[in-house]
C-alpha cells in the first residue's frame, strides 16, 4: 500500500455539505493501489455497535497518478456531531485505517475525524436549472444589426474584417430579431458579453454601470429580450465587469482631476500623484492603462458592485452573472456577493472567469457556482485540434480536471472550446471541420455545461482577438448548414437523455495506437456509451461493458464510410476483462462518434 499517496483533510475540499442532511466526502490515493475504501461514521453520543454505519467509496476519477474516491453519506436529520474514520484495503489484502492521528494498522480507538454541524449557510448548492445547461455566447456588436438600428458613420460594413477599434452595429434588438435561430439551434442560456455604457467595442471598460450602452439599445430593449427568452424557456446571464473600470468612469475621472484630494482615491490603487499612464502609476487589469483596477475589498466599492448586480436583477429578471476576471477580485468580496445574492435570489447563477485551476473560485462553495473551464478547452485542443496528445493522456487530463472539483460544481462548469478571447476552434484545428465536429460532440456528451461561441456552429473561423470577433454569418448559402445540423443533433440528444445532462462520467476505453476514446454517462435509469475516433482511419475495437447479458442498441452514429448502421441488440462475448463482464465488437469510422444505449 502506497501510504504516502493517501490524502484526506477535514476541509471543504474533502467534506462538503450538499444539504443539511447530506455530506459529500472524497479521499485520494495512488492510482490502482486501493481495492476498497469506506468511511465508517456515527454520532458521537451513539457509540453502540448498532449505531455505527459505513459507506463504500468508489473511484470516481482516475488520472495519471491518483484515484479519487467519493461518496455521499446521508442522515435523517440535520448533520451534527459526527465522528468518522476510513478503512482502506489494497490489492494484496493489506488493511490500513485513517484517522486524524494518521494511518494505522489497527482500528482506531480515538483521534477520529469529526464534523460538528451543518448550518443553513454552510450548505453548497447550485441552481438546478444550470446543471448541464447549454450556453450560447454572444458578442453583441457582432451578432446582428437590427432592421431599425440608427445609422452611424463609425459603423463598418457587416462583412468587414474585425479590428480592435471598429464597430459593426450589432444590438439587443438584433438578438431579438434573430431569436428564432437560437431556438432552432436549441440554446438554453444566452451569455452576453458586456452591454453597459463603456469605452471600446468590447465594452470591458465600463463608464456607467446603470445604463445600457446606447450602441446596443435601451433598458426596454434588454427587458424585452429577457422576457422573450423566458417565454421560450431560455435563461439570460450578463457580464459583470467589476474588477476594473474605464478611464471615463466618474469616480476615476474625479481621481484624475483631484488627485490625492479625491474622495475616491481609496476606490483604486494609485502609487503616486498626479496619475500618469506613461509611466503607469496606478494598477490596471492586464497593465492596460485604459482599464484601472478597482479596490474591490473597499466597503464602498463592494456596496457599489452589489447595488449594480441587484439593480439589473430587479429591473430585468436576468438569471445570473458572469464575473469578468473573477480570480483577480478580492475573495471576501466574492463571498459577500454570494451571501447577499443567494439570500435574495436563490436561483441566481454566479459564473467566474479564470483561465486555470478554478478551485479558488468554486472549491469551497462560498464564492462562485461555476467557472469558465479553460482547462477543459486546453485538453480538447491538445487532443482533437492539435494532436499533441493521444487518447490516454487526454483521458488522464479529463479525469484530473474532474477530480479538482466536487460533483455539484462539475455539473455546472462552463465547458467552452472557444470564446471572444481565443482563436476559434476551427482555426486551431487547421480548418478541419471533422475535428470541430468531434470537439462539439465531446462538449455535448461530457458532464457540465457545454458552451457554444456564436458562429462556431456554422463554421466561422478566425485567429485570436480581433479575428475571433467577426460579424455573424447570416447568409445561409455561406453558412455550413451540415455543421449546424450536427450541433443541433447533439443538442437534441443531450436534451433527450438525462445521462448526458446529469449522469456520472467514467472513461472505459483508450487506444493510443488508433486514437480512440470511450466513456460512459450513466444515471440510475440510463447508461450511454460514447466512442470517438480522432483519426483518419477506420477501426474495429472491442469495447468493455459492465453487463454480460445486456443488449445495447446504436443510438447515434456519424457514418462517413460505413454504408449500413449496426443492428440493434448486439450481444456480448462471454469474456471478462478487468471490472467488466462483457465486450462489444464495434467498427468505427474515421473522425466519427458513436453512442450506444444500454437496454433495460
């Protein structure tokens, strides 16, 4: 037994209340080292043998070096005064016990872990509607210019090459006019990049947080868009840029004018007066002089941010906020935002931007509900778009990613393959649309919330900013309608099968030579097997499946070369491999996806 690799601490990373009666528990160990792991627990005032319970912990995720064991233990009353320890058995049959005193050969008599109490505010929850929801991200200036939009000399032709300082004229009314397109695609939640009065076409340099930018419309336009979305069962989240402001933000203008005599000098981070951009003597996001950083921990700034967020929820009924560069904001401010908003609006979604490990934002359940999952994007890029890694390494990275967060958080992570801040996936994939199809299929069949960046679904390409921010293509003859149908097909599959939306994830096939990857999505009522061939070769594989006698039918197949679909009800060979009792022989085409459903 690799005792040095066994790790547990009684912190929210490893034990987290997911209701007042339920505790999520996890423990990590060396990969393939522990055969059985269970948590033994009881109330501290009930020490008789009949009151001692246990829960078997299963390996939820397995990366290159670790196994992540997880379980949820439940109680008939609010959890309080629970003592517990762990029993671990390796594949040689050796048994160790883990308590607060460490590992031991004997069952511990004292030094137990203890969980004292679940207060109401301790419970981590996420909005039910956000679990597995399908996002569609819109960059408003580039989506659609409404029919009655006012003419402006600064607007360029819609098909112009995007530049960092040109304007296309997309607006909120344009989104309303193209709403049938969003319904046809199957989007479930629209994420709008900033729409408040701001400098530059991207609107990330806010000057007035309480006004819709005139280039996009009015408060009424936003209200109408939210009403239309809600009447069609679609959610709306707005972009909150609260880490920094534009130079024309009134409080910063006052600091520019009055220097050390400004009553707002504590709102920012000046190092000297008067303020100058060259040399730069005040702190900015990304060191860009035109976006001064707010001191978000200052009580007045914190109250201002909350007032903005509450104002737009009250005025429009939006369903959530995406917080720009949330990982640069004060943790205490994010905690306050969560406490205040969740008390008033329990179903509001808080989504934070980060480009790395999001544990700081979501790990303890006291800040964001979800985060932009750029680590997901990186793994998909490296395996599918760029071919830098093979199937096994991709699997290890995906399992490592899932192991970073609790299961509730994984169910709402914003899984993107591109955004307004990245090159489009099709460009990253060398314009290979088969690879884009694979990436989209993985998004839609993976756990969490897939996010579509406007235009990816009809084959738009473009390098990083500004190339990725071109005007949406509306001429259907110029759209890739086959790709659109692919996206819509997988969105419909996701909606039709709870296992794809909320089921557990477990990989069960990796073949580096053929570059094929397979995994299982499962609920108590449904099990789906997804296979992806990320190569230009057709192959025949043997897929391990749990049940020897069950039958599987082909639910979906992207056929490229194979003329006939497989027959329903393929039975297994009577061989056992590893944890599986059955095998399924499957031909799979180049750059294709197949999904099999386990029949009851």
